[in-house]
């Protein structure tokens, strides 16, 4: 590097040092002001919950209640068979849009493995194939005195999360309560629970 370039660099280096120092003083103040304005999203819109650990639950249930109100309004507006059929069509289309097409129907190949007689009802333990080679264990709770070809209201019981599936004592109490009221109750093991572990 020649002498002329060195003197030019030295001459301007003091200038750049002053600019740099000024930027350190001025810039943070501007950044701080910008950041305060940019991040001022909670003032006057802060959501408060008296039960902070459950704030997400409160938020989600708030949304759910709003959707349930909309549903109730839509259902209460139904006053004809045609309107009811339109609602059914809407529900089916929405469900298919959300979950996709259902698999083709296949033979269930259901087998009753054993029957247990209880006071006021019987339980038929059943295994079936929801898809070929995909076995599902289940139980049919049938009120006492109901003949094979008789009709009765039926409930498909879908249990919550439990290592024992619908065999959890809480879920079995619900099934027993329903069957004692005259319902046929069909309960099955969800994937990864109960016997399907």
C-alpha cells in the first residue's frame, strides 16, 4: 500500500469513528422507540383470566361456545323436511371435506367370542374387521329380555383415552347405566388402547 493511500485511510478513519460512535448513541434510541411501537400489541387488548393455568382452555371453549351457538341457530331454523335434508347434505359434505373419503365397505367378519350374563343385561364380546385384516375388539351390551330380532335404541359408545379402553370402570359405569335404561350399547377399543395395545 503506498503512502498516499495510507494517509487517506488515516484521514477518513477518524471521520468513520465519529460516525460509528454517534450511531451507537442515536440508533439504540430509535430502535427502542420503534420496538416499543411495533410490540405495543397488548395495550387495551390484553385478555385477562382469573384462572391463568386454564387460559388456553378458556380461550378454546370460548371459540367452541360461539360455534355451538351458530350451530344451534342453524338447526333451530330448520322447519321442513327439505331444510333438514339440506342440513344433512351440508354436514356430510363438510365431514368429507375435513376427513377425506371413507374407505370402501368390506365384510366385517364379526364373531361373538363369548357372552357374559349380568343382572339386567348381557355382554357379547365381539371381534370384527373394520378393514380386511384390521381387527377391532368390542362389546355389545344388550338389555335383558331383548330378543335377537327385537329393536331398541342403540348407542355407539366411543370412550376417551385410557390404557384399558372402554373397560375403564368410569366408562363401564356409563355403558351399564345406558343398558339398564333400555339402550343397546356397542363399545369398541380405540386404536392403541385396551386390547389393541
